[in-house]
């Protein structure tokens, strides 16, 4: 692993940690939301994980941040894959 991959790997570990603990769609609270909590598919955390994996920390992080900002009561949600 090259040294410039370390920040990307740290971000991915943080996202996976969030998903396994606090996430209402993936973590210990998912039993409270059997149909899922997030209005988007994939969830915002999974979308950000996939975007960082595919495009890198900067572009993927921007894409994930934009997705999280779009997740509001006025959005329709739906299927929105990383493209």
C-alpha cells in the first residue's frame, strides 16, 4: 500500500465502523427499521463508501457530502447508484 492511500483507507474504516455501530440501516439499530431508514438506495453511508472506493477520497468525499445534503424531507429519494 502506498502512503497516499492511507487517508482513503482510514476514511473507509471510519465509514464501516459507523455502519456497524450507529447506522439505522446497517448497525445495531437496524431491527427498529425493518424496511430501512434511508430514503435512498444505496444508503448514504454505502454510497459514500462506494464513491470513495471508486473515485478516491477527494472526489468520492465530495460526492458523498453532496448526497448527504440532498437527503432531506423535500427529496424524493429512490435508487441512486454511484456512477
